[in-house]
C-alpha cells in the first residue's frame, strides 16, 4: 500500500491539488504496479507565514 506525502506552501486551489494527486496516483500505479485503490496521496500545506526560504517568509516574498 504505497503512500506519498507532498509538503507545500498553502495557496493552491482544490482543483490543482486534486489533479496533482491523481497524477501522482497514476505514476505510482504505472511504476510500482499497485492498484489505484491501494495508493494514498496526502498534501500537507503550511501557511505562508510558517514557511521560509532563504531567510524570507513566504508571505513576505
């Protein structure tokens, strides 16, 4: 039962997230030979104020 976690800054639409999760599911099915019903994909979003890159919070970029 493969499980994939995607960490990202918040801000994508529901449709974008659903499309991404579907593509990830399809890739796992193709490459691992798993059934789509056994693949779990989870998106973990961080508020922009709680994520930083290069010393600059995402909400200040």
